[in-house]
């Protein structure tokens, strides 16, 4: 077990999108000047959000949201604390799943009323895996000045008043969550605050009990003495007594068990937690207080005298030099009024001296001497990454390849007709762009999608063909008006040759070529066309760059591939529009004789 | 809440419902009825399937979650000699027993309302065994003894304990139980007792019992089992998993506890309807010190401290009138209802020694409950009861912290001053229970 439960670097995965509690953690982080947010990720199985915005001081930050713990843990391997805020119905499953995933050091479970047998199974499994469990039925734990779980400590005002914003010298363990704040306040008023505090939880079966926490605090050099607030019922305090007697715990302990009232009422009245009833004489608060006192633990005469005892022990340790002065750290203040931002931008920033593309000043990528091309700018602004030369060159090749395909294609034709109607460049351009879709230009998306699907599912070319036949769709990216294997499309040849030479590997292209062999054996012109080649090579490029299949699917779904076509073809459309303007062509009207008129008189119904 | 007791009848009904799944090879007749009067018993005897009530000698006893019924002389098994109780005898006996309050040896008292009636099972002392299971520490423990019956506690040294860790698999559980069958069980019965014990443990485990005891379990010929007496508690937090296995099971209020005052009942009903927690127990309606404390832990330390100081200042524990708490973010109207109930109870009786009444409005430093908001409900109750509170010379002591506590304290002070009530208010700089000292040392 680590000697400190949490440090300033500790990060958690928060299971359940409990926005208020997470915001309180981040407010605390900001106040104590943590460098990283204490919540690395959120798991929310039913959320479709990718991230959730939170305040960080007056600013906002984004915390990523995942659908399951495994994905969150894989993306944030350093987050070794699980804050399990699932309900009593699912808390068990969430804990067991996280134990199976592994890599968690501490798990906190907040749900109250988990079935006892499930709680015991879960606690036992965690113990075997050497995982510290806090709870169930708890508000959690805090390492002042380092890490705070969810709602413990209350408001920021109270946290500062109770000196929970910086390391003190007391180790605090309570059963009650409600009295945890109160004890922190008492310790702040009568001593110098706490170094680590845990509310172990009110259910009958909890993961870490008093002794587990006190033994860790014994090893924690920040902790100079401990305060234990127990409750009537159970025998956990006797384990502490044993550890004191055997010398396992040497640091002074101040302790009190609440519920001394019970001695006045023979039966019937339930004082405190439902689990907090004494089943035997030794389990009463009076007996436990007496036994602890006899073992040399500092036990006041009553709860009301607890502050005095704490002050006496603290003063003694201070005079002995065990406790030194604590330097009060500088803290940040949370602004009283802060406004949530309506827009988020993650690609460029114009607030500084010079605007940046994904962190790179424009001047560092714009001029020829930088060696950067339009492909570099696309990689920065579209993908927020610096792509290697070969892929930047490929992007540029694609843009150049698709720039224009003559005036007869429908998009260019629309742009020309609009320009001749006297509309502006931008108006004519968008009519051309609006033509782009599933039939015009969309084959890039489609080719990438279906070829990838076939490849991922290990379909033979024949299986792929019959699959597409069943779908009732011609294979996107296959077929050309006039070109064939014997009379190849030079643009396709160029792309293929570039890829063969510069791509680390081209598995999907290789697969597509086997499909092409089959299709061309049926009909000569069913070749892999330029749209298909681009879509397929983009997938190969992203795979070579290390993107996951999910990320690549997301690129395809969000229309990233078509974007290359839109970008490239814009160059051509503008050319056609300017051409029309220079030629001052009149308004276009389509000739009658080019239209088949077949109009019959409408019948009355 | 966790562990809740169920009736003996319901426990036996659970056995019967799941018998074939767990105890195949053994036989259990489940001849048992639960009635609330002699008349109901007589009617039951006319129903198809319950002819045995008229044909067999009977045993009748209250089924109200308390034990030691034999020692309390509350088991009818004979009129003149064991096994001669007829249906009419049982009906008469039930009607007699439910006609007057009963006080048990333990001191609990109340009215008997539920009775279980079963056939009398002739058997010998040697056929009586003891078996029970519960959780002790981290492990389940199965207890078995060849000596069942009323005297099992006196013969506890003959009881064998088998500890079963939570992660032990079925094969090891069987091995462990079979290896530990009490040696004084006759050899011819050992094997079948062992299989019964294994099945009993799995039944206890799978149905989420917190405690299950059959004493005695009687092993008759041909693997016929008679469950003569049964005590069971269920882990009610498992209710959502056990909907089908348990069916619509009842968790009755323990005997002697049902005499709640109308006020306590009203608070319990409000609690059941609310997402917040509202609890009230009247300890002494004529008591002098009344509390209205926010939070479960805080309510305990206030009760502790009042007991400490009442005795130290010449009073007694009888001065403490009530115990309870409100927490979990009650609405203003819920807080008002709670406060009005307490104030109404507080102003019913004058203190018999002529002393002031003391009202403690206490609480720890709240995490996120808006203190000003909850105090609004209390202030509304003050407005209604101010005159009565003055008649009883009520001194009010307030201590609270948490969000908006400054405004809460200011509001309640101003309201009390306006109404002419005697009040002192303190925040988190004052120790949580120190207002008890101030109130009682004055």
C-alpha cells in the first residue's frame, strides 16, 4: 500500500456524469493550484457526448466522456482512482468490471444499500487485487492540498475555513460522512488541519475499515497523529486497540465512539445508522471508549470535550517539535461570476501575438521557406496533428487530382449556369458545391466505407460482390465511363504509384486491386476509379499513421473524405465561374428540342 | 436498513416455494396457516387443502418476530396432554390471547395479532436438530447441533461452527460442511443431515438471508423434514434482485414497537413519501429538552451530549424528550411540518418541576444543504407556535454551518426576536454540541 492515499498528480475516472460533484473537484483543483484536473475522464454509458465542459477558474476545460470504463482506462492509463457514483443497483457491476480491467489503485463507492452479499463479494475481490476501497455509502476522502473526492469538505468557503486546502498534520478517519466536515472544522480550530481524511462509510460492510486507514497513515510522513470517530456497533475499534498494543501504530491516536446515549435505552430506539446497533456489550460506544482509553488512546470524557483533547495532543506534539509550523500556501480564488462558453474551438487561436493553427503560428507554415504546403495546413486544421511528409504530400496530391474534371460534370455545369444568371462568385460556387453528394463526388466516402467493411470482415472479393449485390448498391469507387485496365486512368496510376513508393503499407489498396481483378473480368471498364482510389488510400494512410479503426470510421461517418473532394473541386468551380464572367456569357436557356415533353391533361378525381 | 425480520410463516413459505430446487430428496409438507383470529382459523379449516386443521392435532403460537415463545408460555400444544389440541381449542386460545395486552419476559409488551397454526408433530428428542446460518465478521457461519430445541443456548458448546468465506466455491463448501457434521449425530443420519445442511446453506446464501435458523429441525423417517420453529431475517437491500424469489414479502414492525404515536406515524409517512430523511422518536412526551437536529451522525452526538449534561447538571435522561433528524435536503414545507410536529409535542405538558423548556436546533456543517432555506420552514413553525412556546418559557439554542448559514442564522434570530422568543444562535466557530452545555448550565 502506498503511504499516501493521494498526491497532487492523482487523477480519477469518474463513473457517472455527476456534473456538480465533478465541478466541485475541479474548483478545488483550481484553488489549490493543481496542474492537472483531478478528473481525467467521465464514464457515462448512456451519454452521446464526447466531452463535458467544466469551469477551471474563470476559464473552461473539457473532460472527455466515455461509454465504458475500459475505454476510459485505456485512454487514461495514469488515472488510477475510480470514483464509482453508480446507483446501488449497478455499483457492484461497475466495481467488478473495473477490477477485471485492472490498473486502479483506489476505488471509492458512494452508493448506499448495495445488497450485503454483493458488497462482501466486491470488497473481497478488491482486497485480493490489493485495491483500496473507500465506501460503500460514503462521501469519500481527501488529501488536503492534493486531491479531493467529489462533495467531501463542502463548499470552497468551508474548505478554506476548515484548512482543507493544504496539508495539516492530522490523519482523520470517521464512519459518518455528515460529521467528517465537523471534525475537519474542529481540527482546524484546535490544531493545524488534516493531512489525510477518510469517511469509511455507513453500511455494514465497507472496504477499508479504521485499521486499514490508520496503518497507512502511520506510514504517511505528513501524518503526525490521528483522530478516529467511531460509532456504536461493530468491533472495528478493537482492531485498532490491538495495533496500538502490539506497537504497529506508534503515532498518537485520539478517539471517540458516538452513541453513548444507547446505554440509557434497553431496546427499541435506533440511534444513528441502521447498521449501528450493538449486538453485544463490547460493541456499545461506552465499552469501546473505555477499552480504547485503557489501551493508551486519547479518549475524552465526552464528545463535547473532544476539541479540548485534540488541542492538548496537538500542543504537546508541537512543543516536542514533532509538529512544525505550516506555511500557508498561496491559493487561487474562484471568480464569483463566471459564464459558460457557447462555442468551443480546438483548432486555432487568435488571442495571442499571432494567430495559430493548432498551436503553430501562421508565419511558421505559410511562406515557402518554411517548407510547408497546403497539405501541412490541412493536417493542422483538420486533424490537429503534424503529419509526416509522405501523408502531407498525399493530401496535396489528392487535392490537385480532384481539382477539376471539365465543364460537363453536373457540379461544374450548375456553377456555370448560375454564373451566367449574373450571380456572384460565391453564389455560383455554392450551387456547384451543393451538387456534391452521394452521386457526385460521394464515391470517395462510399468506397472507403464499403471496402473497409469488406476488408475488416475478411470477405473474399467474390463474397464482397455478392454482399453489395444483396445491398442493391453498385460498388462505390468501381467503374469508369471509358477507361479500362488496358487503357488505364493516369490519375489513378499516379496515386497508386505514389502510395506504393511512399506509404509504409497499403493493405486496403491491395485488397481493392483483387476486387478490381474480379470486376474487370466481368466487364472491362469496372476498374478502380479515382474516387475509389482516394477513399481507399486515405484509409491506408490513417492506419499507417496509427489511428484506431473507431477513429477512422468516425472520419468516414463525419464526411472527412468528401471534404477533400469539396476542397479540391472548389478550385475547379471557381475557375469555371471566373471563365464565365470573363466571357460575359448571357443567361442560359435550355433548348426545347433537348427536352422530351410528355404532358397529358390532368384527370379530375 | 439492511436486515429485516420476517414472520415464521413467511420463512416456511419460502422454504416450501423453493424446496424442490434445494432440498430434492427430502420431503416437507408445509402445513401451516397464519391467522389473526379464531374465527379466521375456523373459516380456513373449511377451505380445500386445509382439511388437516380438522383432522390432526394442532400447535398454535404467536408469529410476531419475537422468540422464546415456549419460555413465555405462548405455545399451545396441549390441553390435557401433548398432541390433544383441536381446531376449536386453538381458535378459543387465539381469541383469548389476542384479547388483552401481553408482557414478555424481556419486558416488551403489546397486543398479539398474528398466530401461526400447524399440525402437532410427534417425535422424539433424538430427532431434533439445530441448524442456522448468518454472517460473522467477513465470513458466513453455519451452525449445526445434534441437540436442537429450547435449550440450545444452554448447550452451545455442542454446536459446531463452519466458517465459509464469501469466495468459497460450491465444491469446497460441500466438503467443509460434510467434514464438520457434529459427531454426536447418529451414524445412520449423518449423510442425510450433511446433504440437508449443504442445501440449507445454499438456500440461505442464494435467497439473501441475513439470518436463518431452524430450531428444531426434526428428521423423521423417509427423509421427511419438519420445520418446527424458524427465525429469519432478510437483507432487504437485495429486494431488487429477489423480486421473484421472495414474492410480496412482508416486513412487520417488531412486537411492542407498533405503538407509535400519531405524530411519529405522521413523520414516518412523510419520510416514506420524501426523498429526504425525516425521523422522529418520542422518548418521553413530558421531557424538557426537545431537539431538531439535521443529519444522522449529528443527531447521535446531540443525544449523547444531552444525556451527559442532563445528568451532570442535576437532571436525568428523562429530560430528553425526543430523538430524530431531518436530512437529505428536505423542502421548506417538509421542514415546517417536521418543526410544527416537534413544537406541538413540546408544548403539550408543563415541566413537572416548573423548569424552562429547551429547544435545540442543531446540526453539523452541511455539505450542500442550503441552511437558510431549511430554516425558513422552522421560522414558519415558530410563527404558528410562538405563543405556546412562550407559555412554556422555551429557550431556543441554534447551531449550524454550511452553505448560506450566515443568512439562516440571521433570519432565525430576527424572527425569534420579532416573535418575542428567547433564542441564542451560533455558527461553525462554536463546537457543534457546545449549545447543549450552554443550555443546561444556565
